[in-house]
């Protein structure tokens, strides 16, 4: 098999492999980015982390990238049309059941998260799964981002990964205050209360080159995280 679970046939799946599962969202990303932006980014990071681990840890066995869990917990974006959220409770259960199923043939699971709103569900799911004895960890896509949502960093990433789906003519600034300052109002009334166009940051000036740099930084940070979590044998 070529490292993509969706294209595998059952006899080609190596028992004992490590599976990376990208977890994203379908939620508004401003007027200029597609709803599946977080899912695209999580999948790209997972693919590159798998490639990097395969290169650096040849003795650690096969790394396989699973199809992306595209729906996530996006309640804070719900007032924008298109946002399709399954909420934290369902996401937590989905992850628990998915990992239990995959663990009947996979040795380890690495959950690659592309959407901050999924964090609570992922930590809770992983806690349950670790208590059951599964080898699993979750990791956030992080590193180099200068703004929070549909701004310079995410737009640069999408210009690098999927430029044909970025509406450059509709790139306008949103709320550029730091996320920490916006959090209380956002918790209370959602993203729209602080950013009517759905953008937290400023996409103007985003470039594919910056997107490539952000992506590499995310991949490097996650490889370190995965190795630190002790999920990949180093000998
Ligand atoms: Zn996003």
C-alpha cells in the first residue's frame, strides 16, 4: 500500500502499523476561504508528518494516513451559514469508537488536529482511550501562525495547498485584536460578535511562500511532539 488508508485493500494493510488520523472542521473561514480549510490543513500536515517519520524512523514500521474526520466541534462559528458542527460530545465518541476499531489492527494512533475547537473533545477521548490501554495521542497543528482564523497564516497555507479555491478578490481584514482579548466575548456570543465577516486576523498580503513556511513549521513541531509522546519507537 502507498500509505493512504482509503486506497488500501485489506490484505495490503500491515497489522501493527501506525495510523495518522487528520481531524478538521467544516466551518466558515471568512468570505475568501473554503469551509473545509481546517480539514485540508490537517490532512496536509498528517501526510507530511507521516513522510517525515518514515524517513527518520525506518525501524518504527509503517505509517498510514487515514481519511480525514472532516466534521468537528464548531459551535463558535454556528451563526455563519455553511458551518456544520457535530459538537464536542459526538466528536469525542466518534474518536473513541474510531480508535477502538483501528486498534484491532493498528499498533498506534496519532490524531492530527487542525481546528482549535476540537481540543476539548480530543483530550477527553484520548484520556478515555489511554485508560483502556490504547497507544494514542493527539497533536495540534501549531507553529509560526501570526493570527487565529482565516487571517494571514491560514490564507497563506491555503494559497500554498489549494490556491484554486482561495477567493483572492474577497480577502479583507477582520478583527485583528489578539485572540486572548477576544475570547470572553467569543465565548459569550460566538465569532460573529467580534468579527462580522468571520475573520480573526488579516489575510491581506498572504502568500503561498509564507504558507509553505508555516506548513513546514507545523510539521517540524508535530514530529517533535509525536516523538516526545513516545509513540514511535526510536530503536
Ligand atoms: Zn481554520
